[in-house]
């Protein structure tokens, strides 16, 4: 990954233009079946295919990729002499890596056979519309093209460029530099290969400390928060790029566009933080000369294609990807891992670019330029946003400047008042917010208590026409309170509330059904992916009972009492003790603690206090009365 290699700065071999290059010819050949691709993974990477997805207790995995072992337990019923039989979960293991490859590809093919039924308006509504569109998932060509379009939009807004719709953008940054930071970890840190999710989890988990260090480092270098953006995406290690022991496992690229000169060495403290926070990561792979690449933006032929080449964005269907990519994708899918994040500003920039393209396109009904109509924003870090797209990108956030702007006042926005700069509340918007589920609503006049306040305010203003809002509030208390400042502004502006206030919601498109083989399947309100936590009882007992304290510094004699309290076994190995407890059916930490006792092993050493009290107590209904 050298900055001197010019091929890494072009899009000649990484084009995402559909219908051109080697991808087009390959897409014409018959696609292999999920079973064939799974078998390919098994044959080429036999040492990986049969690894469990995870061995970490508590790790969430798609429920379909787990296997449960339950045992039959007889439980006495309270206050009765009878009992009932239940099947208690003993353990839940993840399935093998190859099984996730097969399930992902099968699921992907099923989505291709689905059609989404979208409806606007309920059944019987006079203006009800129904629209059908093919279902897509994030592994399809259409999604990859969308990723790339958003990527190009962000880059255009940051460094400048021409839009496909004909317009152009100068760019937000005057002296942009492109930075590539790579975070990874060893798939076999101690010579023992990690399951893929257990390798990926610490990389993902180190993001927060990595990002905080990155932000602080750029601040120390003199860059404010609006002088850099980031785009972060995971992709697989591939054999063609020297993946080695990590082939098929994940790693992550963070791309920055920084408005000013930086060097790879500037980011060494940031890479060091990743090594510190990610146990399987080593310092050698995260030296700045290896894991940081910095290039002036004007030396890169196509910045977006440069980024895409490192982040696996290609217009190819999942089934046509390399087996390394599919294996990696299967682990991401199994853990329901989010594969892409970006800074708020990068997302806002991409949205603003799309908004400008819609305005410039003769195929779009949008006739208002981005930022031409402004509304108040509830987004964090933004006061105002474009009414058309909801992005605050490129919109002046200074309220003093905006009071002179024409804010949208057609019911979608907030008008600026003319009485000295006070903003009048939008009563229609307030009324609408009170009844979000209503199709339409109307109200007339004011409530009696509010009218009483209005009368008092009007009488005071008749005698003091030049009074300020604070003066009116002070003179009319306690009837009028400080919370009534909007009401005072209305009266001062001469707003007549005798006119009716109403709203009408336009019907919105909703997913109503999924169509498979011409049969409709109604969509339930419950969505999301069904996940299940891996349960490994031996590991759990080693982590959640007093056994966790046994080690080189603390090595007592462990007494494991049998179900008959008179019998016990003396052991010195914590894992052996945990296994014996599991064999006895004691898989809950509190139950295991009831059968554990610790004695000092050497007479000249006292038993540590950590062994005296159980780590877990029985549940309340089973505990001592």
C-alpha cells in the first residue's frame, strides 16, 4: 500500500461503471448455485470452513446459525405435590463458517425472487395507489452502485467536481488531502486461529477509542471539526493482496478528507490507540509507513474510485464475487454487522449532492435548488436544513444571518417574524405534531384561558405600544408566565387566531406485502433480524464464578461437592472443575457456586478474600428466606 504506486490512485481497474470492463463479460456466464459456492469455500479453505463462527459466550449470532442442546428437567410446582417437565437450555453453539456461507447465499437468492408491494393510502381511500418493485439487499449490484454514487457525491462536495446532471461544485475544502488509515488484527495471534466473528469483534470494538484519538489528534494539528470528514468501511483480506493468514477475515479502512497538509506520521498515535484497544492487533502491522497513506487530492485521478478500490465497492452481484469476499460477507451477515459508517458531514454532503442533481434533472419534479427553501432542523449540530432533502450541508447556520432569509412558510417550515426578529411559532405545525397519526385536523379560535391572557396583553400594549416582550411578561404576571413569550410575540405581530388552523397529511408509501410466486405475504409490524446469544457453560462458569480468580497468583485447592453434599472432589485446575460442574448439570453460575469450596493450598499462605463469598447468589425466589 505504497503512495508511490500510481496504479492505486486511478480507477482503471476498479471502475464501477456498469456494462464495461471484465465484470460485464463475467456477468453473462451462468451464476453458480449457493451450494456450489459453499463447496468452493470448503475445498479452497478447508482449514477455515469448519471453524465455528464464534466461541465467545454472549456473542450474538443469527438464530438460524446456532445449535441448541437442551436437557429435560423436572421442576416441582409450588404448593402442590405434582411437578412439571421443562427443557432447559444447556448450551447454544454457533454453526460452522461454511454454513453461514450457504445460508447467506440462499437468503440472497430468495430476495431476488421477491417483489415488494408498496401502497399509499389505506384500503378504500379514494386516492390509494399501489406500486410494485423488486426487492434488493445490500449485496446486490444496485446497492453497490448506490454506495458509489453517494461516495462520489461526498467527494464532489468536499473537493469539487462536475455532477452527472450538468452542474458543478467548487468544493468545501481549499487544500484537500486524502488519508487512508487501515486497522486490522491477526487471525492467529498466539498461533491458534480465531473464529471469524471473534476476530472481527475487537476490530469493531476499538473504533470508539480510535475515533476519539483521531479527533483529538487532528485538533492538536490545528484542524477544526468542519475541516475534515471520514468514510469508514470493512472489507476482506484477499489472497491477491497478500492476505496470508488473514485471508477471508476482515479489516477496516477509514478514509479522511482533510483541508490541509498532513503526513502519515501524524497518525501514528491514532494507530497506536487501535493496537492498545484491540487485543489481536500487533504494532508491526500498524506502523504509519504501512497503515497510513496520505496523498494530495489533486494527485489522485478519481478520489471516489480510489476509495472504492479499497472498500470492495464493485457493481457485481454477491454470487459473482471472489470466494474470499463471500466468506467474509457471511461472517458480517451472521453477526448482523454494520459494514459502513461515515461522519455526519459526509452523509449530509452526499444528500446535498443528490438534491442538486434532482433539481438539475429534467426527469425530476424538483424545481427548487438545494438550500433555496430552509426549515428548522432537529439534527444534532444543525439549526437549519434544506426543506427538499433534509441536509444542512452548505446552509449558513448563523441565526442572525438567517433572520433575513426567506424561510419556507407554506406549512412545511417556519416563517421569520417581522417584529424585531422574534420567530413566530407555526401553529399549524404545532397542531399537526400533537396528532401525528391523524389524516387531517382543524381547530378554531383560542381556548378560554389563552384568550384571557391575550386580552390582558392587548390592554397593556394599548397603553405601552413600544414595550418589549420581556416588559409585557413582567407587567402581566402572574396571569401571563415566561412560557407565554410566543403568545406575546403573536399579539405584538397582530396575528389573528380567529382563522381556522388545520392540516392534512398526504398519504405516505408503506411496505404492505412481500410477493413470492404471485402470492402475497403481509408484512408484520415486528421487524429486524432474529439473533441469539452463544451459551458455552464451561466458559461461563470460568468467567462468572469464583473460578475466575484461580491462576498463577491465586492457586487454592478447589473442592467440587457432588449432588450429595457428603461427596466432593479436590482439584487444582479451574477448567477441570468447571467441566465437572457442567457434567453434573450445574450450568448456572449461582447453582455452581453452591457446590464450590476453596481451601488454601499452602499452609504458609492465607486464602484470598475473593474466594470467601460466592460471585453469584440464587435468584430471589430460590434464595434463603
